[in-house]
């Protein structure tokens, strides 16, 4: 308590909440016992500040917030796993809600034509019963998905279509689906019954697996994935608890087609953030986190890589400490280079280390591209596997084994030498190129090669080197996030150069020679790798580009029609020009693909605006989106013909278009641009 | 970012995003999708804003991606066929009907609009954390601008407690707002 009365201004600060908690408590102590200060404070009517004025403006309750969609959106948004549409939890993670549900509901005696024998287990996806067909006698597993889930017609249709697709698959390593139906509003999936253990259970019981056994399991799952891929499906939730090994040693992949049903599950709201997805985030591919819906089979290959890592080491790829949160694990998948298997298993053969490293690549393009590739590489390694004995041992084990087996504690220590910010830094070239290539909109950075150049070698902390040729006198600014801006100097003489690729950390990403008429001859086109490595072209080439929007495909495909001798070109729009005072022509361009769904806003009218736009581009972009685009339409009139892109790899065979097509693009462009 | 901080961020910003989307003419469900999309993107990018960034960049980013999502909605409506070639698509783009032209979206979904709405969202958040009587003492003295001694009599509190309630709520409000990215 303060003995002497505080200044009236201090009382005002107190009443306005401007003091710290401790200061406020002291004043309160005094005020409680000092009638004089109470009277002073009340009579002097604390001065209004702008903050209070704001509050007094606050109107009555917002009618929009009463809308049901609003409540749904905000409730969902609090769960990041929901936001990111991650697949469902493991059998361990989400089981609490289910136990409650199972406990309160009596075991059904019969489901359709199936007699229920006993409860087999319960997991994130639902409750599983052992049953048999009443007429055929065949033993089956019945997975009952969440009740009331199918009340939503969309979900109903999704379930039906997923199951139709799954039902067509027949592969020795995929659990056979016999039937999928809706019974009393519940989705029920009837599959063959596998007498065995999940790989998750095996790990818990016997610890990490021998190399041949781990390789064999991954081999068989890859083989299953190969069939899944050929059916244009994706599993999306490859993890040990979704893989079973039967008593005869057969590997069976479970839950195909269920991951996507899970994501909109109303039950997710009831699960805690940490409880629900922790198990799954050990195996989730980076693009499942960053792109959500747009993933392909290569995400499964990543998850299989994580699974294989777990089988061999007994812990997840980003196993560091017990305190690692779902957030940090997810960020690690996106940003942290995975440790090499060699750090944990000294005796691991080089082939295996390389394969696992490749499967764990952040960039899907750098992973094995097909499950078949994984199958082939694991074939030899798994020759001495003995899964029958493994299951037998696991069945006999009491389930309390140290999940890490007898491995040395030293194995748990691995360094994560590259931090998130390093990763951002190393990816700066992507940003330089003016933005996210993944998803909504792609653009190309283009700087003209009219100046004498200097070569800059940038050595990233990850050890990768990037070579960049820029005009002498250019200022390259790399900000704290690793975004680079190149400011061109005043122009001098015109010259033309070609630059060897690759110039960036990604071997496919590079600066390519860009050929076009007039002033644009010899310009450089900076490309992101994934999408454009397949181009080929040379002088005078003209081609048409078409987007193919495929669900489940990331990144979106750009179909390029190849004209004449392998020349291709996308339809380019000019996004932004770089101009220099006194020069009538632009000295640099950022070009973009002509694609439905892109945005056009203002065009830059001054150099400072251009610089500002660059800044906005490189700092405020959500990956995959370009919020501010600046097509400068008039420039096209200077380009009397289409530019072509020179590349050194031929596109995969796309049917050549007849020469008559050569005229199509300029003609239609003329209609637009003039 | 820890889950609590995330929840608070969602509590504060999601009503604003929703309101932006609805007042731009989106139906309820689509507005909810926009909220989810924008916050999903926010979650993925939150690391960038947790670093030392000039204040306000998060807010302008949030406004930008919300505008884009709203435009996406109108574009989807007008763009029945995707994947068509560039020129046709461009022509179509130029005809995209939208109840809001680009400039008006820039005005209505903006940092200024965000900043205007933040105090009332913070009020809601702090209200949920307060005892009802504390809240009433604050509300009646501060927003209704009534005499503290009258409010004290109504609520059966002593005068110092009324001031303490007001002080505490305002302190929390200030903190809530200053903690926001």
C-alpha cells in the first residue's frame, strides 16, 4: 500500500489500465483505503484517450456473428490440423473420444448381412469389429466410421465414390474391400479380416526392426502404392498403424480411401489439437501441410520414407525431444532437412541411406517419382526378411518393450543444423523469381542481358551454392527472410549472354536464355524448376500453353504444345516492367503465364512503385498466390512475335501441333492486346 | 506459436475475415470457407510474422489474401471451365461480373478496416475471460460513461473495486491489442 496519495494523473493512468499489474495493485491497495483519492478520481473524470473513444464507438452485437457458418468457421480454425486438412489421427491418438462412444453404445449384433463376433479395436477412423458373413461364413473386419458423418450429402457422395474406386483395386498387399455401405447413417466398410498385428503394434512390442524386415515391409507397401497410383488414387495416410502384417507374414495396407473422409469429420472438433494429429504428423509430407488438397502419390512416398525411417530407428524422422509439439513437427517436415539414416544406423548400406534420403526430400520432384522405383530399390535389401517370425515374436511379447529396442541412447541425438531461417534464405531465388510457383499463379522473372555482367556466388548455409549473373553495378539486396531484390544499374552497352544452368540450389531451377525479337533478344528468364524443366525451344519457336487443372495434382500441370522442332513457349503476359530513367524501353520484365484465375491490378507507373511491388511480392506472398499482379499490356505490341524459351531438355512426348497452329497465338494476341 | 496464442489470434481475426467476406457479397458457407482458407494460409506462414517484421505487415498480408479469396470466389462463379487456354481465358476474365469492383474491395478489405474492427474483437475476447461483475463494472463506467459510485451501488461493489475492475479490463484490452501481430 502506498502511504502518500499518488498524483491524480497516476490515478487516471490506473483507471485507464495504463499501468502494469503490479503498479495497479499498489494503487488499488491505496485507493481501497483512501476516501480522498476515491473522490478525486471520481470527480476528475479520467481523461478520454483515443483508445477509450474507440471502445465507445463499438456498436451492438454484430448480426453476422450469429450465423451458423460463422461459428463453424471459427471453431474449425482454432484447430490447425483441421485448417490444413490433415489426415486423421492414429489409433493411439484419437482413441479417447471413440472409447467414450463405444462405451456408451451397445455392440451391434448384426450389421447388414454380417454377424458381429467381437470388438477388434478402435481408432481414429472408427470402431473395428470382427464379424462373419451370415451366408458365406467368411470372416470379415467391419469398420464403422463415425455416426452422423454421412448426414452431409457431400460426405455421403465422397464416401461412395472413394469406395467405388477402392473396390476396383486388387493387390496382394492391399486389404480387400468387400463392401461399403451406409447403415443407420453410419458408413460401414467391410474388408477382409487379417489375423495379425499392425506394424505400429509390432514396433511397440519388439522395438525397431531388422534391416531386411523393415525393407520388406516398406517394399510391400510401395508395391501396394504402385497399384494405388495406377488407379489414380492416393492413400494420404501411410504410417505404421495403417500397415498390417498377418501371421503368415503378409503385408497389408489398410484404410485406403479413408484419409480424405476423415478430414471433414465433425468429430475433429471434439479432439484436442495435440491429441488428434500427433501420431500422423510423424509421417506427413510437406506438401500435405503446405498445399492441403493438392497432393499426389509422391506424398505417399514421403510418408513411406518416414515410416521406413521409423521402422529402422524406432523413432520418427523429426524425433528430438518429448516436448516437440505438433506445430514444430509440422514445421520440421516443411523446413528442416531430415537427418540421414547414417546418423542412427552405422551399418546401414549406402543404397538404403540414399533411398531414404531421397524419399524424404521436401520437393516431390526430387523424390523417387513412382512407388515402383522404391519397390525396385528395396527388393534386394529385403531378401532375408522373415516377417512370420517377426509377428510370432511380437505376438508373444507383452507389449511393454522399449519402443526403441536395444538401441543406444546416442542414436537419439541428431543435430538439426539448418534452421528454418536458413531454409528461407536458401530458397530466396524462388522469391526473386517473383513469387510462389505452387498453385494459383506462376510468374517468371526476367532481366535483360544487355549489360556486362558479374557473376555472384552465393553460398547458402546449407552448403548449396547459387550462381547468379547480374549486370555490373546491380545491387542485390537479400533481406532477413532471404528474399532477394536485384536493382539494375543504369544501362550501358547492349550485349547478349547465355548462362549455364543450374544457378540455384535446385539443380533444375535456373536462369535460362530467353530469346525474343528486338530488344528482348538475349534476356534471361529465371524459372522455377518443377514446372519448366521440360521445355525446349529455340529461335522463333511458338507454342501454346494450356493449364490442366487436375485435382490431386501438385503443382498444376502446364501442358505445352510443342511446335515444329521441339520449340515450346508458354503464353506469357508481362507482369511488370523495370524501367530506367532516360530509357524508352523497359530494361527488365517480369512475365507471367496466361492462366484463368489470375489477378490484374494496377500497373506500376514509377520506379519507386516497381520497387515497392517487388517488395510486396517477395515479402507478402502467401506461397502459391500472387496477390498483386501488374500486367503491362502495351508491351505486347512491341513484341511482334512470341518469345521462345531455350532449354536443353526436350519435353516428354506431347503431340506436335501442325504448322498452321503457329499463327494462332500471335493472331489471337493481337486481338487482345491492341 | 503456441495453441493458446493461435486460438486468440483466430478469435480476434476470424470474425473480421468473415465479415469482410460477407460484406463483399459472399454467401454464408463461402464466407466460412474463406475464413478457413485464410487462416490456414496464416497458420502456414505464421513463422514469417513471428520474426521481427515491421508491424502492420501481417495485417496487410491478411487483407491481401482475403481479397484474393473473395475474388477467387467470384472468378470461380464466372469461370465455369478451367484449364482453357490463355487468350480465351483472359477475355473471359475481363468480363468477370463482380458486385464489387477491384477498387472497392481494396477499400473495404484493408488494414484500416482491420484496425477499426480490432478493438471490438478484443473486447469480445477479454469479455470471455472476465467475471461478469467485473465486466459490468467496466462496461457501465467506461462504455456507458456512468458515475463509478452509481455503478458500485448497482453492483454491490465498493468504489475502489469498480475502479479496479475498469483498470483491469482496460489493461487486458491494451495488452490483447498490443500483442496482436
